[in-house]
């Protein structure tokens, strides 16, 4: 029998936490157990591996308890034990339980058989031969009638199905007419076949030696940054022409941004977050070692910022570019002055790790934490200018609308909320998701996107669109994406195209399309107006993040198989 090593078990638990949506717990375990040093090929481990092994272990123990040395054949139905008994008792005790329950079941079965046989004999004796013959004929006639009835039922079902399809076609036409008339779409589950993006039309960027957790396009030019668990970030130069192996004469240029000197050793320096400044001249990266690093677009290390005492989970430049904001597991947020690269102010309001930060304007911002609180802070102020209380579990992500009036948040309590600076209670409380959600890195105050993952709300995207209606979208670990009309808190679409947790969603720059990435290895591109999949790409690993370039002509996705994929988008 093969032996499961401690490193392999740690990896299985790590993957289970990732798949279940416990992203921060997975990060912590990966950091402390040195998962990245184990040399285990994550692509060879199927989804749900830990659960499968536990189930098979229980079945094996149960099978062993049902087997004796003189058994020549094992009963097919041997489920005589409860899981708790299997875990808490040894094999000998289980064997005694099985023997006892087999005897009891066997005795019960024999008593039932004797009772039935006795009833049949008594009935047989009471009836004369002619009645028994008539019974046989009646039984045969009844079988013929049942057969005829079954055939009629099948024909009836076919007719009903035809009527249903006809009704659906009529409803679809009516729905489209209502939409054109200004009524808007009605809530529905949407899952349709889409145009498949061929692998020959995709540029695969290889070089990372571990999962790629983050990616971001430069706001200027054609540079794409990626951050990985291999303690590096990379800046790729993506050619302007079409993507795909057959269309490129040379591979994209790349700068490797090492977060270690020499060999990696005592501490994991996984790159957890990255963000470009508004001019696209500097890239900021956050790492598990608690340091923020500033790089030029050519990959030169400009500054290393030391003050946090724990991993950095969020890093954001303000619009003006004179301040950089970081949030850390050490429960604090820090504003860095980008002229001197010194700490301008450290904000210590949370009682648990800070999970996300986002600028409201050039001088104020919001923070969220596992303590379920959201604070709005301002540079120079020693207390929060606003506190939002309402979530019942850790708040994973937050995003301001472009005007700075409304803030979206999502939480492990399975809700996404919209907050206003004018009131203390949330303006809207979205509760349609059944599993956790997350906020995507783009607040479109017309479309709020909340993407569903397994046990927490992970990402929200908002996009400012033409017109007066305000919509939003959520993605989550229940594998759905929900499109909301924020102004009235109305669900427009439930996009059900993924089969596993959705980790990332992102609007195109014009707000007309939505890209989503999931652990099911699929990237879907949706029409926001129609609520349907237009195109899809199937990779070879789970997708952690998706993002659009500034023109909306290319999409990048980072995968668990250590690669980044770039593809064109044209309609």
C-alpha cells in the first residue's frame, strides 16, 4: 500500500481550502507548510481529491469490517455502519457490530419471508382451481393494459414537450420585445453553448514555476504583469497583433521581478497582489513577507517598503499617484508617500487581518477585514470618518463607485451590500447567492457583478455605463454570476455557465461584456445586455484572475498550471 506523506497531505488540505473558498486560510497554510517547496504537480491532483480519499477510506474500513477470513464472497450491500462509528471504533469492534446487525437483519428477513409464504398458502387453499385460473388471466390482461397505458403516457409526454418548446420560443420573442420597449430583462438562469476559442488563437505565457494568482494590464501600452507563488512577478510585453502561436514570429518579451536574493529560503515570498500606477510607469507588488516593492516598467527594483508585520493582501495607488495604500494581515493599512517612499500614516482600526483596501478619492479610502467591519478613513484623521456595520462574517473585498458616493462590499455571510456615505445602514443587501462571494477589481456603478465561490463572496465588479440605470454583478463559489440593477436592487440575470467556483469577473472597458474565470478551467465572455455566453476558452488549470486591456481588445487570465493566457476579443 502506498504511504501518504505529510507534504502530500498538506497539499491536499491546501487544495481543499482553495476549492472551498477559504482563500486566506489556504494562503496561510501554504505559507507555513511551504507548499511551494514540496515539488507536487498540482495539475495531477483532481478537484475534490481530499474528499474522495476520505470517502474511500471510510468505505475501505467498512469493507474490512464486513470481511472475515472464511468469507468467499462479500455482500454487495454492506452499508451497515455509520460514518461516526467507522471513525471512532477499531476494526474488531466494527466486525462485532456488523455480525450483530447481519444476524438481526437476517432474522427479520426470514420472519418476513415466512409470513408472506404462509399468507400465500392460505390464500391458495381457499380458492378453487377455476378462480385461480381466472386470476392468472386477469393478471395477464392487467399487464397488457399497463403496457398500453405506458405507451400512451409516452406519447402524451412528447406532445407536452413540443408545447413547452413552442411556449418558450413565444416567451423569448416577447422578452426581447419587452427589452426593446424599455422594460428590461427579467431575472433568469442563463446557460447556453458559445463559440469555442481555439488554443491556436491563444498566446500562452510560460515561465512561472508555481500557480499564478494575479495579473494586471498596464493602463498605458501593452505590458501585462503577473504575480505567482514562485516568489516572482513578471512583466510581459504583448505584441499588438493577433494572439496565437501561429501568428507570432517570436515569443513575448519578459522581465522577471525576483522577490528574493539568491535562493528562496526561510520565508515564503509569494506575490499576493499587484497594481500599476495611473501613468503605467511603476508597478507595485505585495508579498507574503510583508514587504511592498516598487518596480519600473523595465523590471528594475526601485524601492522596498518595510513596515507591515504580516502578508500584504491588497495594494492600490490613488488616482493622482502621490500615495500608495497597502492592507495587511497585521490588521493595519498604511499610506505611503510616493515622493519620499516613507510611511505617511498607519491606520490601526481593525481587530483582525485587513483583507482589502480601495481609494474613495485622492485623500480618503475604505478598508475591510475578517472582523466583519468596514472603515472609511482619511489621511490626517486619527479616527474613521465612517464605519459600516452589517456583515455577519469576514468582508473579503470592497469597491467604490467612480463618484465616491457608494461602496460595494461582499462577505463570507453570502451577501453583497451597497453602502452610502449619507447613511449608516446599507442601501441594498443582495442575498441571492447561496455560497460565498467576492468583489472584482472594477466597480462599474451601472453594473455590480458579484461572482459566487463555495463559501464566501469573493469579488464585485462595478462599471459606469451610458444611461441612468445602475447595475451590478456578483460572482461566487456556488458557480453562478448574478447581474443586479443597483438602483432598485433588482436581480437581472443569474448566469449559470460555470460548473465550479468562480474566482474572478471583470467588465470590458465599455461595460458591454463580462469575462469570468473559474476553477472549472473555463473563461467565459458574456454579453451584459443579453445575459448569455458569447465565447469560451477551456484551459488546463483553474483560473484565479481575469482582466481586460485598456482598449478591450485582449483578455488575460492567470492559471493554476503556472501559465498566463492572452486572447483576442472581437465581435
